[in-house]
């Protein structure tokens, strides 16, 4: 081949030339086909496009448009003289919701307590803005998300401090649960969102071989979000990100317990839209009490509801949406199990137990609420972890280093106490903690280690949502018994199993009736935003995150078009009106036999009948 194409080559044999030309053509064809399938699998073309987009299309800096309040930890300490939380509604001003810091109980501001009419007006403004937004390109939507990400990355400390002040969490918990998850959500949408919303081709049957079928994902309109209080920043942005990327408007009802910070976080979203030339009314924030959330569910301008909260309130959401046949996605918490098999190394798994139970002071939807420890290692486990739990530092997260912050809701402390008292009365042992922390102002419950937990206790089946480590002993180190104990629960959100054998961990976890499972790790399902998040039973239904979650923001529209130009479907005379039963039945049975019969001669007969009756 080299000699053939050299400059001083003599006339080559025509046969050799043809052979080499054919080989070169085949090689080139193979290379093009291989490149096509490799790109289809690994999306190299997409990655190159996105890299060039990020490199050459700089996004605006919205720092000048956002005025986050400065948080002073010393002021928070000085404010700790109040011994009970404020009433959320001031009787003198029922149109306002009072906001206070759970770490000090000091008042930090007020927000409007919106009426049903005000909620409807907000939803209508979002609906009007969505009429333009739904026609934007994915590149334009990515630009808005990249603007948001730029701001978040450059203001990590300020956002964490606001979260700590409003929800009582430590700054490290805010970094892990608010910032890291939100940035990964944005990165995932930037990288995969357009691919997940592309037309999805579907196979056609032989009878319809002249047609092309696919599913397209069309924006629903305006999404209504009812967000919880445990992660105010992430919960503010989570559904806004997927909602606007899929072409929708979004109206969020934030929790009345974390409305103060949510107002500032909402302004970040509006600024990102406005700085890129889009109507900021696309996203709206409703503040207020339960009546405000009820108004959002029943608002005629809202096309779908995403709710995160308790099963009891989730049922009320379903009831409110039912008269309108409005679809809902419910994420209703869990009683997640973490299992330590007898073959684990305790020094390696104890840190996971601590993080799983005490992250965000236990106020996690997918936090560990039941710790199943195999019998042969249970005593050593309790002895090894007892001092670690007892020495956890608790206090205002804005001052000195602390390990556990405050409880967002004061009544949650009462619920936790009732669950602990019930367990103790039925035989459970409190190794440390077990009561409110009254050594500092604020809503604090002591980190607690509880063992001897059994199925007769309320704490076995009711969600705690607090800093309680419940140790359950698995008798006889029996895997089957462990599976039955884990599944003996009304919830089914997440779960994890730790074992020296990955196959053993997987074999155990695959039998759990939960929406998510992790082997030898904790909480990473949510950090992998390409996975859907959600559970079963009392944990709710529907999913967010992943392609399933992004597509749940859309109408899945089935499409069929002609495949070949000029080839169209016509109605055969045998089944056209007016009907002739003999012809119609003969022709129809011919079709059935031709496409679904299992004998060769039967198909030949079917063709004859089609000709005869057609």
C-alpha cells in the first residue's frame, strides 16, 4: 500500500490496486461505524460540545445582584436568653410568619404568610413566563444553571452560614448536605440532562414497519414544590433545577421553619434567570403556613406536585390533588437500615454508623434509623461506639466547633422523647443521652445510643428524625433473619449492608423491600444524581433525580410518523365503512394469522385470504 501511493511508484498491478482500494474502503467504513457506536455509548460528541460550550461561553457573575446577610456567631451566642421558641404566627400580625434560629431561639426576621389568592397570582406569573421559557434551547438552560453553579461555588461559606443559622445544622453538615449535593445535581443536569430528554426511539412491529415511533418529553407547565425544612438550600434548588431544565415554571412552598434563608436562596435563582435575559417570574417562592401549601396543591395553574415530608401530610396532599386529578410525587421519609455482618472490621464501620445516625443531627430522609448488628460482634460494637456518641459536642454551629447542631422543630424533641421513653419502658437500654440538652439555649436533643430495640417498640417502626442510634441485635448471625427484621417496617426508602464479602452484602440487600440499596457505603445513592431517588410503602412513590426524575417533570408523549416519504397507511376496503362482515372477518383473520401464527403454511394461507378478502 505504501509503495502504491509513493510519489515515484511505477504503475501498479490493476488487481492489486482494486484489492487495496476495497480494503481501504472497508477499513474506513468499519472505522466510521465503530466511531458511531462508540459515540452512541460514550457520548464523546456530547462531551466535546459541552466542553467547548463551557470554555467559550462565559456566564455572568451574579454576586452583585445578591445581598446575603452577614451571619455573626457571637451575636447568636449573645441572643441565647430565650427559653422557648417563638410562635410562628404573631397574633398581632397574622399576615407574617416569624422566623427564629433553632440554636438560640432568637428572632431573625419575618416573611409573608401568603393567602390562596396570592399563591394563585404567583402561579399565574410563572405560567406566563413559562410560555416563553418552554421554547428555549438546552444550551440556554445550561447557561442559567452554570450561572447558578458559579455563584454557589464562590459563596460556599456564606451559604453554609445561612443554613446553619436558620436550620441549626453544623457548617460541615451544610457543606456536605447542601452544597455538595446541589453542585452535583447541577453538574449532572449539565452533562446528561439534554440526553435524558432527547426523543426515545421505540421498536415497531412488522405490521407497522413503514412507521417510525418514539417518545418525546414535553414540559408539563408549572410544577408545585412543597419542600421540607431539613436542608433549606438544597431543598430550595433541587426541584427548581430539574424543573426549569425540563422547560417548566416552578412555584415552591418552603417550610415555615426555614423561610428566612429560603427567601435569599430563591433570589439566587431569580438573579440567574434575569442576568441571562429571561423572566425571573419563571420561579416563585410561597411562604406561609399549612394553608399556603394547601392553596398551592389546589391551584388550577399548577400541573404537578412534588412533596417531601411526612406520610400523614403526604396523604393530605394526595387528597387535595385528587379532585383535580393532579399527579403527585411523594417522598415521605424512611426508617433506613444499616447492617453490620459478623465479618466486618469494627474500626472501619463505626465511623459509618456515626455519620449515618448523626449527620445533620439525624434529620435526614435517608439517615440511619435502625442499626442491625450481628450478635457475635454486638457487644464489642456497643463498647466501641459508646464513648464516641457520649463525647459528641453539641451547641451553636456558628461559634466553636460542634459535632451536632440543633433540632429545627421544637415539637420534634417531644416526639423523640416519647419514642425513647416508650422504648425504655419496654426494655431498651440508654447508654448515653436520652433527653433534651438543657445546657445551652436552643432546641437541642442529646446524641443518644439505644440498644435492645425490638419490634414491640414504637421506635422500631416510627420515623425518629433525630440524633438517636438504635442498635438492633441480629440473633445467630443469620442473614435470613436479618432480612426479615429489616423488612418488618412500614417504610422502604434506603438501606445498606457492610460485609467483608461484596457478594454476601449484595445477596442480603437485594432482598430488602426498599427503593435504594448500597453495599459497604452510606448515602452515596443521592450523590450519584444519575440514580432515581425514592422509596416504597410509607416512604411514598414516584422518583426524582436521574433520567426518571427529570422525565417525571414532563409529559411523555407517544409519537408515530411515516418512515418512508410517499408511503402512507390506507384503510383496506374490507374493513372500511360500510362494513361487510364476511370480508372484514376474513381479512382480519388473515392479518392475525400472518403476523402472529406459528406455522409456515398458515402464513401462506393468510396471504391468500388477505388477497381474497382485501
